[in-house]
């Protein structure tokens, strides 16, 4: 398996995990589709059915803008060792970081798309 397939599959599996952990989120109907779109995008690279690299760049920019907008008014951390939410700022920080991961992944997918 070449590097392009390994990287795209690794990101796809990461985003599948992101989708799965949203089942107990207060608003899974928002976050499951957001991460599912990232899964499909990564799998399109894996199966060499990807659209033009510009599509991934646009997705990466959109995820980044959403991440910026989601950033909490006051950062209180993300409390990695705990699953419960102590404040809305923690939840917003987690959501923002998830969107940032999506943004970075889409930009990597754009680079990979240019190589297939």
C-alpha cells in the first residue's frame, strides 16, 4: 500500500471515530454530517475517485473558517481526561479543534490529490 492510501485511510478512520463519538453529543445532527463529509473526502482519495484538488482546498478553508467561528469566547481547555462537559467554553474548544483537524486533513488531501 502506498503512502497516499495509508494517509487517506488513516484520516478516514480518524473521522469515522469522530462520527462515532458524536452519538452522545448534545447536537449530533450537526456534527455527524460534518465529520462524515470528511470521511467521504478522504475515502475519495483512497479509491482514486477524488474531485479536483481545489475542492479539497475550498473544504479546508471552509473548515478553518468554521473552526475560527466556533472558538470559545474564553478558552478553558479541553480536559482530555474527561468526557463530560464542565462548561460551554470547553465544548466549543473541542468542536473548534475538531474542525481544525478537518481543515488540516483537507489541505493534506489536496496535496495528495495532486499526486494521484
